[in-house]
């Protein structure tokens, strides 16, 4: 009998618990309810397609994991299932209601559940007691949202490196640091085909983040400096300018962000019309990691994009925008800022000249190498993936031994026959 007791069906064969939860909602898909779904790792994702970018970046890593621990992606949203099923060969199942999810877990034998975000819906999955639950997040950055009190609910919290460990230690009360497992960034071991064609020009990438889900998590520069950043980059002789915003900038409901996003596109489109040979680009889709290889300098915000660039292109200059004009706060919250030039109201007027200077000479290279070690340790190519896979191996083995101990304890409890 499972955690919630064995389900009883009505005479019609319909679970009455499901009728109460969602009488007119979608039906389970990708499996037969009541029959086990074979797999060892359940990757749980409960959100709609607007947040699928959080899962998409992990898919190649999960496909590698599937070779040693069969992976099943457990979804709760029908539109997410439809989109994801076209993107990966991994098995995807839909358990739309809470009773559906409970039944799926109770009849299956997943060892590990993996979570790529802080969705409140994760707590539906966390009720399952026979798995170990691992939070992996969807990037390494200094954003406030990277440390949530929710991580206390997980058995393991995989993080990138020393700075992430320190970030959790500094922000959480009564958190068990032993839950933190540094694994690097496995996605950065992958090498997607480059999106940018070769060029003799120096390429400047503007890759801003989005406005976040609340004011404290708003780090975007789009509606503060965005058009001026692009104008400055375009003004540097011999450059190719590439605009690759966060996917949610493209659909931002904020009028200021939407307006300046359109203005940035207009500026680059017009520059491309006047000088087609320059190769200026707007990339609203595609993998940001596939854009990096062709770039000589990045202007970004406090985000995972900047740190991914730091890891992969540590010898290329970085600029970080500060929408709050608070240099002291920025340096305290984002150590990488000490290894970058800062774009704020005091520097944006001279940005074109500064970009040209950094393309000619790079005084912060040693600082970036030190910052890279702070965020990722001394990991080399392939080592993050190896650490991640080994950490899942350990978690699955711990689950098996722990479950066996629980079973042994139940059979030897006083008053029960062995």
C-alpha cells in the first residue's frame, strides 16, 4: 500500500480522487495508469512551455544519464508534453493531476527524482518517500532566485562550485551544507554546432536576462541601457553585433522591456540593411552556448549566461550591466563583476570607446581566470559531466541501501513477526 493508501475506483473505473482534483482536465498520457513505468530517474517538470528553457538545457545531459540510469521525464502540463516530445528521445509521460502523480509513483520504482527549478509544484512530487530528491536548478548565477529556502526539502542539491556553496551558506538559516554536491556545469561540456558564420570582424554579443518574476529578481538591462548598449557596439569600427536575449525577454509583458526590445531589433536590422557585409544578427531562438564560439566580447547582466561565457570563453572580455547603479551592491552580490567592466549610468556614455579599448587590450584576463575558479573550481572539459553522473550513481545507490534498511527495520519492529 502506498503513502496515500490504495486507490479505489468507482463502478465506472474512474478514480474518485481524480474527479475531485480535475474533473475536466487532460488525461494521463505516455503510460497506462496503474501499470509501472520502467525507469530509475524521474526528471520532474510541472510548468507550462514558457519555462521549458529551464529543462531544455539539461536534455543532452539527461540523455547521457539515460545510458546508465534510465530516465523518464514526468510532466504535468499537456502543452509542455507536446513540445518536449519533439525535442528528445527520452520517454515523456503526463501525470496531470495530483492523484495521477501519486499513482504513477506508487506503481513504479524510480530511485531518484531530479528537479530543474524552484516551482511550487515540485512539492507534489516531494511527497514520494521511496525516492531521493535532487535539485539541480537550471544555471549558475548570482541572482537572488538561485538560493531558495525550498532547497531544504531536497535530499541533495547539486551546485556548480565554491561560490554556490558559499552563497547557500550565507543566505539560509539552519541549512545542512552537507546536502550540497559540487558538480560543475555539465551542460558546458557539450559543444553544440556554432550558430554564427565565420567572420573577419570582432563580434560583440549583447545577451541580456529577463525581468524576473518579482522586483528583487529583476536584473535585466534591456529597459535601462539596452538600446544604448547596442548603439555603442554598432559604433565600434569593424564589429559584428549579435543580440541574443533571454527567451522571456521576447514575450515580456512589461511595456518598457517590450518597447526597448523592439528598438534593439530595429537598430540591428537597420545597421544590417546599411552594411550587409557586417553580418549583424538577432537570435531570438537557439542555444546561447552555440552563439559563444563566434564571440570576442560579451555584454550581459547578472545571470547564468555571463558565468557560462566566463567558463567557456574566459580569455574574452566581459561587461556586466547594473540597472541599479549600485556598484558596491553589485560587487558584493556578484563576484564576477570584479573581473568585468560595469555598464551603468556613469559609464554608458563612453561604452563605445571602452568596448574598442577592451578589444584592443585586455587588462582583466587574470581576474577572469581567478573568478572562473571561484565559480567552477579547476574543472576541465568533461569533468563536470563525470561528476554529475557519479553523483547520481551515489544517490541511486544510497536510495537502494536506505530502502533496504527501512524494510529491514519494518520486519524487525517489536510486536511484528520477522
